[in-house]
């Protein structure tokens, strides 16, 4: 039986591992061919190991194992020239473009990185999203779907849990991604091109599972471990779950990529186990 994305092509950034890899595999399972991009290099302001070319090769292997075609290109989402070359090469080989998943992101939390980390977070997590959508736009036609990765941080009041530096830049970028999606959805609706965002909660990827994040959640400990930090991860979700799987986020991406959401645009889809629900008192709605 043909999948819901049979014959379509998806362009996915940050595809070497984590959510990006999960999205590539899930969309491929539904029949999509994939144009995959990742920087595959370490940024100085990022305190956890970033994806490698070996990670990227594994993503390609997983997509090809589903009998789908994949075009991989190492490119930095901050560089429109690199991104445009990647998407152009992908479309030239695969013949079309139907789905854009602007997913690449970083979370540089080290306080010592200061303003450099703030700018890097904004450059990747916001400017990189805009760049991705812009270079893809010329290849899109009616029925196309653009999906941007936000964060539950986008829906939190400014300054909540930001911690300064890269964390503050991350929160700012994600808030602006939400606004970008809202306004671009209105702009592109007459063309029948949909634009939506997915806002994940604490998702079990290397961006969350690293020593710097553990220290942020457990500043009272000198060398906190994953086990030390997990109660903090869980406390942010109102449902009884510690972290979400990347595959759970991919199900939301698939919905927005497919015709099941053909009249859905401008949606801020929260997949965060109730983290953003208002507090209640005496059992009554807040």
C-alpha cells in the first residue's frame, strides 16, 4: 500500500541525528524521497558534541533501507549560498520539492560563552529557519507544506528559564520562529502553501542529554548525571513522562506534511506532554 507521501520530496535540515533523522526516516517510511542537510561540524559556542559525517551517513543508510532515494549535502543553515546549492542539487536529482522541514537547531548553554552563544543560537535557530524556507520557496507550488521546529520555550514568558547567553538566544529565536510561521502562513495561504510549527517538549536527543544541560537542571551538584537531571526534565511535563521520543515529534511532522492537514496552516502544534498548560487551583480550570 502506498504511503501518504508517496511520490513526494522532503527537504530536511539538521538531518544527521536526533529529531532531524527521525523526521527523515518517518517521512521516507511514508514514501517520501529526502534532501538532507547538516553542518556536520562543531561550533565553538556549543558545549555538547554536534553531529558528524558518520551520523549523516547513518541517516542516509536508514532512508535507503526503506527503498527511498536520499540526497545528502553538508551545509550550514546560516549560509544561504550553501543551502541554496544543497536544495538545488536535491531537486535536480529528485525532480521536485513538496515538504520543507526547517529543523536544524543548537542550544549553547554555557554561561561562559556569553553574547557569542546568544548570536550563534539566533543565527542557527531563527536565521537558519528563514534561510531554509527562503531557498526552498522557489521550488514550491500549491499543496506544499513548510514545517518549522520551534520549542515549548517559544510559548514561555520572555526570560523564564533563559539563564542568559545561549539559553536566552535560544528562547528568543524560538519565540520568533513562532511569529515567523504565523505571519508567513498568512502570506502564503493564497498560494495554497501551508506553514506550521511543531513545538516539542524535552525530547530525548543529544541536545538534551549532555553534561551542560544536566548542570542547568541540577546547579546544586558539581557533576550531575542524566539520572540526577531526569526529575527536572519530568517536572516540566504535566503528563507523567520524563522525556519525549524524537519519533513522537516525527508523528506531528508527518501529519503536517501530509494531506491529512491540507487545510491546516499557521498552527503552533505543541507536542510537550502538557508542559504549557496553565496551572489550576482547587481542581478548576486555570
